[in-house]
C-alpha cells in the first residue's frame, strides 16, 4: 500500500503515540469529623512515616482552601483551616488517608477544596495525576445525636443489682459492681427503670422523711394477702408510684400466684415507657 504499510505509514499519520503513563487518582474527599477529612484514592498510596522522598506522610503535600463566598448555616463564611497531621486509615488497604486540621471546619453550607501533590502509589510505579489531585466538598453536616430506644440521657445510676438476673449471682445482690475498665458499673435505660420500680415497691411507705409518699410497703404485706381489699389497695398504690417515674406512659400492676409454689405470690408490673416496654416484671411476696 502507498506510504508504507498503511495509508500514511505504519499508522494513518506515522507511528502511534506512546501509551500514557499509569497514574494515581484522588477519587473522594469527605469530612468525617469537624477537623478531619478522609481522602480515598483509586489504589494504595505509599505511606511509610519514614519521611523518605515518596512518603505521603509529609504534611506539606496537602493543602486545603476555604471558599470565602460559601456561607455556612451559622451565617459565617467558610473558616480557613490548615493541615496539622496526616495518618493512614487502618483496614483500608492503603487507599485512604485522614488529613487532620488545626481547627474545625465550618458547618453545612461552607465549601472547601483539598489538593494533594507528589504522592506515589505503594509500588512506586504511579504518580498522582495533576488532573485528579483535588476535590471540593461541603462543610460538616450539623446533626443531633439520636439516643437508643433503651436509653434516656441523664438517667444513670451506679449498678447495684437488686434481683437475680442473667450474669448476676446471689452474692452480688445489693453490692456495687464494676465494669470492664474496673470502674463502678453504671445502670441506665430499662435496667435503671426496673431498679427504680423495684425500690418503690419494696420500700416502706414513710421511711424517707424528705419524701413521705415514697414506697408501697410490699414486704410489709407478707402473710396478709388473703385480704382482697389489701391486695387491691397495694396494686393501686403501686401503679400510682410507678407513674411517678418520668419515663412511664402507662402501667398496670396485678397480683399473680406462683405456679410452682402456691405460698408465693408476685406483683407483676407491665409498663409502657418512653424507652421501651416492661412486661411482667415480677416482685415476689410470700402469703
């Protein structure tokens, strides 16, 4: 064929251009904390912490620029920040790096651009692509923490088991327990609620001078449960007492005989609360 092996040589206009060198690319930047931006790359980055020439731990290889025209929900322009430290994310196969800042980012509505330079892949064969070395992202999203269904903020008490339960032995009843750190254990949520209900039902009415209406005196009713008017009165008083717990929405208390021991009765509490449902919580009392 004319002009060599093709229309104009080996290729239409001569030899084919050499293939592009493989590159490293930044594919995502997102704030994970008020003062931390997580970078994700398309492959593992060389990060040694030895400060050898290709080490990605050099702080000056990262820069972040605030957009002064972007206004956060606090009504202020994007706050300038600077890079303070760089760490590799554990368990990410080297593809993620956390960039820590010297102060908090502005809230939602603000805008920042982070840029990286002189980074190499972990095998040192690829260099960061200048066209994929920066990322623009919004400031930190403002949100409120949501408590779990079984927790109430501010309602905590030292763990002091009052009744046998899973993981509680008889010699632990009435004693303070410790947690995994060796500090005093804490009861909260439904555990704390049940403990407070138990205290109300078993405390003798009038035993606390500062709170004369507190207590139902169930232990003092032992051997007296044959009197129906007394059992009904105790159940009604118990319901009134449990309703005074701030989490209680509705409650019922009934007297039930044990199927295993006819001489043993239980006051069974069923309550619907703001933190969950307490079903058939039993306080024993002998006849």
